[in-house]
């Protein structure tokens, strides 16, 4: 019995080694999958957990169970370092849109820069077909925001951001009118850092990628001297890409 058990374990071990070795030697076209462009859909939401265990999911304007929706466009670079393992990074522009007749404003747009830094594990299927498992960190930085409205209430707190206004305020903690503060008065921070996990499938030069991000930056929506609650951003991205 012991002999048979050891023989089976030895066979299983050699089978595992053979499979892994075969995958690492598949003629995958890594060089032609090192950089490309992507475009896709993105949404984000802010999540606050309260001491009683309840969780609040809301958008930028406090609407419960709502998201900010947008598009993501950028370029990526993913060199291999050793065998099937590499890194993946890039630079993307994210543009978010929102309309809120019920909130008294006409439209809101927000633009920010997104930079990921992920470990990239490639599972080859065929020479031009592969699955990528992605995991790591990323950051977003809000460049500008613009809210248009004809409502007198909002006009007391906002003014439209012209191109020159937000260029001049790129490195300031606030933008727009003096009443609009990112990082102040319950508004989210300009900078957001997050963990993320993703899956990408490539067939020839085309690919599709899905990514889930969970922030660790505290946006302090409900932070004061009495209760120090954490508000974090969550984001989901689905994009298609083309490899050069």
C-alpha cells in the first residue's frame, strides 16, 4: 500500500512538472504582445462602512447605489521578465459623465489620469492565444471637473471650469471657484491609490480585459472628530485592446 501511494505521488509530481514545463515552452508570441492601445467602459463608486456594520454605496453627489460612468482610453506596456511572468503598466485618460436633474444640475464631467502597475502572469493556450492574470496597484489623479447648471443653488457653489482655469490649477488642491474643494468639505481627494485584480484574454492582436479596483485612500466623506469613518473608492473597468 505504501509503495503504491508513493508511486502515485511520484507520478503526479512528474505530471505536474511536465505540464508546467510544456506551458513555459509553448511558442507564445510575447514580443508582439508587449504594447498596444485600449478603450473601454469604467465606473466608480464610493463605499463607506459604519460602526454598526452597515455599508453605504454612493456616487460623487451622495446618491445611494449610483455610479459615475465613463470611458477609459490609453496605452499599455507589458514586458516579460522571466518565463511567463512580467509587469504591466501604461497611462490612461478617464472621462466621467453624470447628469442629475433630480439633484438640480444639468451635467457633470470629470477627467483624470490613471496609471497601473501590475504583475502580469501569462497562461499560453496557443501561439497567438493567451490568458493574462493581472494584479497589483494603480493610481488616479483628478485633473479637472466641470459642472454646468442653471439652478441658483448650485451656482452659489460652482462655476464652470474653463480650459485655462484647470490648467492653472493642475497642482493646486482645489479648482474652479473658491467654494469647490477636492479634498475639502466632504469632497473626495484628487489622488486615489488602489489595489486591483484583472483578467485579460488575447486572441491574435485583439484582447479584452476586465479589472476590479479597490482603493485604500480615505476620502473622508464622514470624517470628523467624533467618528473617523473610512470612505474608499471602488472601480470596475471592461476594455478592448489592440496589440501593435
